C-alpha cells in the first residue's frame, strides 16, 4: 500500500489527461453526483453527502471538503464502456456504388474512469462476461481503459454490496484503488498500468497507521449497509416461485418506466435501429440502450410476449438474480441499490425477494 | 407503406395552433433535402398554390372539433394513400378536448367568445383516428421534427417508420438527465408518457407534462398519480396533471378519473 497527498489526486487527473485519456469522474450536476469528463480536483464533489432511499436521492452539503463521502449517483462505468447510443455501421451510396463500413468512434481517446466503487468494478466484470468475447467495440474500449476505484467510507441507504459479496472494499478489477484519509489518499496497485501511474506520482509507502486506517474504514463501511439481502438458494428460489402472487402485487405499483434497468450497471439489453437520410444516400445502423420493461422490446414474432407489468418485472428480477447465474456463471446483481433509489415509486428488490422467500411456494388462487 | 419516388405530399390543419406545421417549415438544415425528396402540393401554411389530390402522403394537424371538419377529414382520407396525423390535437383531441364530457360547452363558449352565436362546434373534440383510419400517428405538442423526418425518410426508403412507444424515462437515462422525481421530488409524467421529444423538459430540470401522450400499454398512470400524492399533491391536483394537452387520451383520462375518486 502507498500514500499520496490530497493534491496527488489532482496530479493523477492531469497526468492521465496529458497521456491522452478522457478522464471521467464524479461531479455535481442537476442535484446529483454524476460521472462526466473532469479536468481537476476542483470538479470533484467536495463536501457533498447523499441521502438515498427508495425512490429518493438528495444531496447535502458540509464544509469538510471531503471528496468521496457518498456512495454513487445514477451513473456507473456502463455509460462509457457501453454507451447509451452508438453508431455501428454507415452505408453510403454515390456514383461509384455503395460503401459499407464501421462508424467511427465519437471520441476515440482511451477512458480513465475515476471514482468507481467496488460494486461498479464488479459490474464491469459482469459486463465483460457478456461483451468481451462478442463485441469488438466494447472490447477495444475496455482493454484501453484505466479503472480507478475508490473505497466506500459512507455507503448509501439502499446499498447491499456486503450481501452480494461485491464490496464495499475494492479487491479486484482496478488499476489503482484509493482510500480517502485525513491527509490524502492510500493507494493500492492492481495492475502494471497502476504501478506506472504510482511511480509517476511519486507515491511513498503507506505507514502501519495508514494501513490500519484503511482497514478500519472498510470494516466500518461494511457495517453501514442500508439494506441486506439473503441470496441463498438462488437460482431455484425464483424459478420455483414463478407463479407467486407477489409478482402481481408489485405490478400494481410498477410503472414499467425502465429506470431500474437503465441505472443497473450490469443490464446490457439494447436495440439495433436503422436510419436513412431523406435522399436515401446515407443509412446508419445504431445501437441504443433498451429495456425488458418496454413492450416494443418484448415484441417477437408479431406479439408482445410479456404483456403485463407482472411478467416484465418477473423477467427482470428472475434474470438478474437467477437465470443470470445459469447464463454467465455469476449473479447479475452487484448490490449497488441504484434500482431502488432511482425507481420513481421506490420499489425495493431486497423487499420483493424477501417477500417471496417469506411465503416460498405460494401460488395465486384466482376465484371466478 | 411503399411510395413512389418524389411523392406528392399535402399538409392540412383542423382545430389546432399550427405549431406542428411550423416544425416542418422550421426544419432548417433538412428543408432543402426535404424539398428534393418530396413534392409539397398542398400546404396552406407554406404556399397559396393549393393543388387537388390524390396525395401520396398527407399530414394532418389538429382535432376534429366542428361539423365541417367531420366532413373534411373524410375527404382528406379519400384523397390520401398514406395518412399521418401529427400532434397532440390530431392524435388525442388536444387542449380543446378539455371541454369533452363536461356538459358545459355552451357555458364555455359564452365565457370565451364575445359573439358566441358565430361559434358552431361539436360537443367533443376528437382525435382524427376516431373518424377515419390513420396509418401513422406522431404525437407531441408540438411533434418532434426528428421523428417526422425519420418517418418521411423511412417511407421514402420503403421501410416502416420506427415510432417508439417506450416512456420518456428511457430517453432521459440514455441522455444522462437526472430524474426530477427522485432527486427533487417533482411530479413528472415521464414514466407513463411516450418518448419522442428527447426528454427535453427533464433535461432542463422540470417535470414532463405528458404532451406526447400515454406510453406503451398496459400503462399504470394511476400508480404514478398515487406517487404524486405521496409527494404532496392533493388527489385532485394529481388528477389534473393528467388532464392537460393529451388529457383526452384514454389512459390519462381514466387515470385522472380514478385519482379524483380518491378526493371524494
């Protein structure tokens, strides 16, 4: 473990920018901490706290100048590694004929993602399983990216990474991991790239006290989870409860608005759409984030295969917590709790799964 | 819905404010390309050279609100291969549908117009599709120019236009807008309103007021209204959020009625 002064983080941001990286980090915009391109320490959310609950997110200010005493806003690494809308192919027709080719990247600088939480790093590892072998554009962005984690000191009210085994301490998937201390940052190195950055920053070895402080922060954070979730007996718990009455009950509140799937850092569903110019000379094929809560997304062979909100909610939750394990070998949930916070009506996945577990095996009885 | 090259296009209006037609005239960069791709043969807002049908594609703005318009829309349908209705009035009856089912038409006419005896109007304002078959509906107040151009370009290429039925939230999140319901406790119709506008209101920090009309079926506008009540609106106020520009659209109309029940 190593140590840099508080200003060392500013130097890291500039160093990455000088090396041609597009540095993405947390900053305050529109009453939330979002991830955007940053230029220096002054862009970070100094003295900002979050209060998160089901369907509610509020910022609070303090004057202590601490940069990372919050959990996460709506954004995760997904927004940058798997952009919400991306042109894939361009087709042009002119006198010489038709040319088909890949659409260029809108911003081809390699990414440096700073401020990712342990849950976010795990989420990237989950999306790697989905995209790396199949998707050249994702793979290229991912292989060139530098990932800089920051250990959580203050988890949010909807966090349950301890239950999912994905946090709060960064243990894998990072080039560098930081822990905010009173006089700077403890620095852990996770890769060769991280090692080079550490050397360039001139970090000194951390003292025994500093190491102990990092351990204490991680231990305290683990005890401050806003939520817990029992994931024993997955995937079969949800498979055998596919006719549970709870699905219909949650559907009475569910708006099928897609927010849970949009903020989920592992949800990867997308649509591929075509556009053509009025002249008919230019056509583009694009990919855009889509959702299992959209009727048009469950349109297959001439029908919407999941017509009710109950069917769509069941599909999402069962895929995320159960069939994802069969499909990719890991749970699709990293316990970040974003789906709980950013649901406009505050539907809580931990509450829904607990309710099904509490009445395991119940089936809906319909009376005429 | 394939059409021949450089189709004859007409644009008509019924009861409306002309704002959707202006989306065509304001198409700026696309205007020249548009003029090259289609032949506009009847568009009173743009030119007094009005030629008779038949038309390959007809765009209709406005609701059916007078007896004359009832007859006019049938003639337009007869003369048109592809009929596209544009805007909240043509697709949901518009703001003028606030009078519908109130039983107070005469009172409204007397209050609003200095010489009410000149006003001859239907009891209710209707979307065009209540009177004639419509091939494509583009909602919004006004419509989104990008959606219209996409629809025309697709038809010219012989493809089916893609008009999403997903909610505004999907586009809000794609564009990185912060949710105003969650982060500010502000009532927003985005979760149950059809996307197409580019999430313009939430991107400027205010709640969606539903001008693109209800999103996909089955919808759950009532549950959103119940959330508004939790956020501090009275049930009547929550109901009134749905009784606006697209308030006559069945999903919003029914949700408003049920929310008002709570008040009683």
